[in-house]
C-alpha cells in the first residue's frame, strides 16, 4: 500500500472519532485548488469517454431531419404527415421509460456498466435502419434508439461524480458538446450520404465507444455509497486524482461518507422504518426543492421549441423561407445549424468555469426570445417570404441566432444541473425520473408541433415560442440559485 493509501486510511480511522457527515451536518471543508492539465486529464478523459455515448443521442435528434424528407422522396416506403410526426416523436416516447429505469440500474450495477449497456440498443437500431424495407423496422429502430438514449443518463451521472468541484462546470458541459457533435456529424454526413449509409457509419462509431468504455474505472462516489468498498474507493481515486493533495482531499470526503453509511447500516432497520426514512428523504427540502425547479425548467425548455427546430429543421427552413435560395438549400442550412450549435457548446464549456449556470440560462432564453421575435416581425412585414424562391436570409440568420442562444445555455445547462442540484443519495433515482419528465415533455412537443404548425401557421407558433422564452428567463432569475464554484454540500445548503 502506497503513501497516499496510508494517509487516506488514517482519515478513515480518525473520522470514526468525529461527528459523521450527512446532509444535516456541517459540510466538509474542501478548499479549491489550482489544477493543471496533468492533474485534470484522467477526469477529462474518463468523462469524455463516458459521454461519448451521448453522441448517438445527438445523432438520433438530427436523424429525423434527414430521414423524413428522404422518405418523402422514396417510392418504396410511403409516409404521410401522421407517420412522420410519429417517427420524429417516438424517440422521445421511449426515452422516459429507459431514463426512469436507469436510476435503480446505475445504483445497482454501476454507472460505467450501464454506459456500456446503453450502446447495445443503439447498435441494434442502426442495423434496423440499414436493413429496413418498411416503416415497421424504422419505427423499431427509432424506439430502440430512444431506449438507448434514456440509458445514457448514466454517463451524465458518471461525469458529475468523477469530476472535482474545480472541473465540474466544464466537464458537465461535455454532455451538450457530445449531443452537438452528434447533430453536427449527422448534418455533415447528410451532404454526401443517404439515411441508410449514415446509420452504418454511426454503428461503427458505437462499436468504438464500447471498446473505449472498458478502459475507464467506476465512479468513486458509487464505490462509496453503493458498493461500500474502501479498497475500491482508494484504487479508483488513485486513477482519477494523481496529485497527492487532490487525492487526499477527495478520499477524505469519500471515506468519511463511507464511514457514515457503514455506521447507519450497522443498525438493524425494519422494512417499515426503511420506507419511512425513504419518505423522509423525499420530504427533505434539499431533495424536493431542486426537483421542482428542475421539472419546471425542463417543461419550459421543451416549450421553447429548441428541440423541435432540430428534429424538423429541413421542413421548418422550407416552410418559413429560412434559406439562401439558389445559393444554399435547406440541407446546407442544416449544416450551418449543426456547426453553430457545436461551436457554441464548446465556447460554453470554456466560459462555464467563470460564468455561472444561472447567468448563462438567462442570457440564452432572452436571446432566443429576441430571435423568435425578429422572425415574427419579419413574417408580419413580409408574409410571402416562404413562397419566394430566393428565400429570406434574414430569417435564416434569426433561426441560426435562435439556435446559437439555445446552445449557449438552454440546451446545455438543464441537463448539467441534474448532476449538481440533486443530492447523491437520490441522484440516480430522481435523476432518471427527471430526465423521464423532460422526454415526456419532448414527446408531446414533437408530436404536436407539425399538427399545430399546419393548423395555426408559422406566425402564431413562433409568437408562442417568443412568450415561452421570456417566461423561462424570468423563472430562472427568480428561482434558480447559482452553483458555480460550490461543492455538492454547499449546493444542498442553498435549499435548506
């Protein structure tokens, strides 16, 4: 056993003489450190590999934008507006079921193992797309990819737990970078390949992801809270935190948490008492307050239409005249959309260490509202824009501005907040439930969008989006606390 292990063991021994840490005791002091690249790369590498599963979620979001227009031109597979809306939305119908199941699964089997498992349905779905000769196989592929996307919740939980307070703001943004990268890959591939070939290429990427996942260790938080294995904690912590000072700080907190759990579990507790304690946990303000805030943010997120624009991008560009006419068709506009979203996601990851989540969300939703407002004004002043062959570059600029602002916060931050606001003891279960709620809202939005867009028209729909965007910025300003630079214990303190 090396010097770091001896120091960590001494912490465990001494902690038995102190008051054990829990959500009601005073937080463990964890001073912030200056972490260089050598100290940070294990956390960054492991989180990036785990979140590479989310790339496929991004692929599936943009896939319908490629699939639906090409199916309309396919003589072998017939599709109408009802089938098209189901193809786009059935993905988000399957997502909440898997997300809800992910909570208990990641707690029982580990974050890393569920990340590996999530790749299997993705792989099967791409085989379904590649060999599909009817709508049935395409629907099966979409549903399977929805289940897979729900299981990728494990990657976000994993990244939040292996990253230290100093790096967590940046690393949690990798989730949205991965989604944006998946969207960009699909958009770029659509310029040269049809939907079947894109499925084959993405299947190969999924196989590479599976191989990489076997190279990373399990989350040290999971080893402490669920595996309750001191040796495993020390082993994986040594991999993630090569710097002795960082290692000692993190293992001190983890071993004290393990000691607290072992003391609690050593007492015989009846099923009735366990159930009562579970109810008491959910009645705790540090649990239900962030849950309500997150649920409201996710509802407003879906109502702003930020995902609708991605799923129906080509059709929306054609409908509102948001393209450059003879200079570029809707597919090139789609590539612009994907490129801008990816670039902004990277920028957000860089600035998130200095700019808080709350500020980013307010700027993002306000900018989206102003962008859709400009689209509404343009459509009022130029009602025949969508009929013009040359399109309206101004509307395209407004749509791209809307996407840029959404990528700057609204598409990024809510998912990251799950790993920050919810306490560790309920993060797996309530995190899965929260993502289920988000995807149910997404399903409703995606299913109803083409129907309402066809019934009420672009003007009314974009007016609705404008109102919701400004409502989001107001709610975040009033309700959401800042998490930048705070440990999990300090964040919990905001809700007591």
